[in-house]
C-alpha cells in the first residue's frame, strides 16, 4: 500500500507521512508552541491546516531570521505554478544562513524556548527565567542547550528534563561566544564556591543535613541570630561561619580540611587560623543567643516542665514532676599535665574522658546538661520535694541524698547478696522504671551523632567543651521535634494496663518456686514426640502488647539466630510429661557464652483471646509479670510468629565471622 504524501507548509517540498514519523528532519507544527510560524503563514495568505509539517531547513531559517530581528520575506503572489521557483529561492536563502551556523554534536535544544518550560515542555504554565547556573546545569548534566531567555515552571515540575533528541543544536558564532563566557563564569563560580551556600539550587536539603545535621531553614535561622554580632569579613559570610561550625561538630574534620571545603582565600599558613577563629566566634554567639531560652533549669516554669510528661509518667508517678538523670562521656586525649591526666582518667572505661550529666524530661526535652566546669552553678529550683527522680544504678551511692531532700527516687532494682533473681515485685518496679527511662539513652544516641562528641577530642577544646555541649543540646530543643510524644490513646491504654499488671502474681512462678514443677526433670523433647506440635499463632500486635513495648521483640531475631547456630538450625523445645501445655526451652545469655537460662511458657492453643497464660525465665528479671524478658519474647516470637512466615536469619555477620576466622 503506497504511503500518504505530505508537503512542507512553507516550501511545499513533498515527502511521505511515514518519513515524517521516522526521521528527525521534519517537525509537526500544529501545536500552539509554533504560533509565531502560524502568524507568518497568515501574513503570506496561506490557510492553516489541522495537521501541518515543516522541514527542518525552513524551520531553522525562519527561527534564525526571527532571532536576528529581521523580517522574513513573504511572496504573497506565490501560486502552485511558481512553487518550484519559490523553493529554489528559499533554499538559496537557507544556504546563506546555514553557512554561519555551527552544529554542536551530542547537545540538543534549538534555543526556541521562550514560550514553554525547558524541563517539562508545557506551554500554559506560570514560569520564571532560568538562572545562568540552572542553564549550565541542563547543559552539563543533560546535554540540553537553553537560550538566556529559557524558562521553567515556577512551582516546579519534573525532576529530570524531557529528552529532545529531535532538536539538534546549531548556534551562530555570537551564541557560541556567549555560551563560552557563561561556561567560564560557571567554572570560576564553582572554583571559588564554598561547600554549602545559602541560596543554591544545586545543593539538596539532604546535603545540608548530611554535613551539618540541620536543615537549610534551621541554618538560616541560626545565621539571623548571630549576624548582628559577627563582624564582616572578606573571607566568609555569617552563613558560611555557621556551616563551618556545625560541619566541625558533625564530621570532626580538622580546621584545615574545612578551610579547603569553603575555599578560604588567604595565605596557606593562615587558613586553619581563619576557620578556628570563626568556629570559636560562632560558638560564643550561638551559645549566648540560644541557651537562655532553650536550656537550663530557669528557662522553663514548673507547669511547662510538667507539660512534657508522657502517658507513662502520668500514670505511673502521678502529677509530680519527673526528671530523668544519666551521665554521658566525652573522650579526650591524654594530657601532658600529670594532674590533669590523673583527673580525666576513668578506671571504669580505662580511658581519659570528661563527664556530663543530662537531665531530661519524659518526652526527650533536655532540661539541662551539667558539665564538669559549671555543674555547681545549677540550683534545680524547678524541682520540689515529692517529685520523681528517675535514675540508673550508677546513682546508688547518692540515692539516699535525693531521698533526704524529699525526692522519690526510681531506680532499677539490685540483686540481694546471694540472690540470682529479682523477686516479682522488684522486677515489675524495674520494668516501670525502664519504660520511662529509655528516652535519655535515645537522647544520648542522638547527641553523639555529631561525631565531635563521640570521638576523642583534643585538649584544646576542654576549656570550651561545656559551651559546645550545651549549645548542641539547646539547638536540639529548639529545632528538632520531641523524641517521644507518648500521649496517644494507645499509650494511655498500655500505661493503665501495665499499672494493673504490676501487682499481678505469677501462678507459674509459684509452681516452680514451690517445687511442683521442675525445670530440669520430667520433660520430653519435641523430636521424640510423634504427634504434631501445635502452638498458637501470635501476631506482632499481640507480641507488642504482651511484652509492653518493642525492645524485647527487636532483640528476638539475634537470640533466635544464636540458638539456631548452636543447635544445627533447630530450636530445641521440650513439653512437660505431665501437662503438654507447658513448653520449655533453654537460651544463652548474650553477655556470657557459658550462661544458659531455662524458659517455661504456659499456653492454651484453643484460647484465641489469651493464648499465652503465663511465663517464667531464670534470668535476673525473668520472674516479672509486667511484660517479659527478651528470652521469653524470643520463644514467643519464633514459635508463634517467625516460623509461620518462614523467617531465616541474616547471613551478613556470618560472613564477617568467617573472614576473621580465616585470618
């Protein structure tokens, strides 16, 4: 079947429609994007057609004449009989124009981009003119040439510009000269541009977060706080100084390395000094601007502090103010000063360090951070007798001092001399304490994400370490959301449930204590039972509710993997010889390879609402009825959930271990 013939709307040269669709030398100009060609056709007296095409030579000729501001010559007396002569004249004119054009291989875009977005190619959108940086980005990253008048959608559109392989780039000498000047300008700009700048579309929000730990808006707000006090310098802007300060704390790079990142233009021997001066200036100004309103016992009223309570502290401890205390360490180099060397050495950690005491409210808001240089200056007037002080076991020697001041001290329980396990009441009290105390550990983890405080620091920073520590804590209060809201309906429901379970006794624990059920005798291995073993299926929601949290469930895969590794990929379970609703297993301690604990679980396969009746473990906190320990959670997770979803342990750490054993 013969192909349908079509003609160029301008020169009337014929071709087939199949040729138009497959070859890039013809262009369909029926859309509104080519209205300027439609006007030329109307001036010439030609009627517009529904489907119009133009050859590439005519289109390029008309466009170049239009760019030069010239008038396209239109022969209104053109008729069908003179079509051949008209075509000859036009082609001669085209040849004279093409003699001045240079084709740019591998680059696309004809520069006719004034009336549409250069990224999505849409015409009827609100646009803005592209900056020189954006045009060079398109050219370098996507091989797309744009004229100085190119535009882009104001509201943003596609992330990757639409390809336009059907638009080869042909430029005049003048356009090439302008393009080279733009490229030279861009190279010089990038050559002298700091790592992070305030207004640069090429830098993403993730870049600011990765290098400083803060968003661009946070950095701008900090800049506005210190700008009135910082003197002007030709070497850096206030925004640069803020970025250098936080990059030092976030990455712990040397001052000299940061100077390279920010292209400090000065003598080689002065680069480090310039950055160090900016760092200490920002630390003073930022400390003075942020601390008074966002850190310290006096920056909050008692009512404001109580507003930071969670459902768990309200339910467990009432309406009294609850403060969570814990210490953290910042490691430092060994000093040449013998006295300072002795004072900073920790026998417990076997390292030189300085200590800070964090005082955190139940939702993660930092009330204060007391350092070794100003710890005695805080008077804690916000707290009153009767308030709750939540601490860890490291406070055992000063717990009496808290109580003498009238405070109610909540501390994880201690084993009595000769005892191997906390009794059920102490174990439940310990669980309520840890349920509210974990937030301070989360704060320290967040705090140490700024590597300056997690690595070993130079002695030079010890004089101002309290300023740096308190500034970061205050900044987290000001710019970051709370670590834990803890006031949802689900939180209140769980808190009330835990309070009711606190005084519940364990029937299974009593059976074992009285000798009615032995954990060592009269058990039959499941491998010796011919009948199928039926254990109730447990959902993750049930497990989270039963364990009163997620920590124990997160520990379960590691415990399960270790048990499977020690027993050739099989979990070793036993059932009681007298009652097959009692399941026994033995798990190792993650702290000691020689310590093993017996675990017993009482279950009822037919009870869909409460399939797990009771539990007991030989570990230190295994007798508690308020939630359960990680060993019990492991058995419930693996037997009731993991084996139903065909869970397999990760092999990544196995490869690490094998590699180390081969060395």
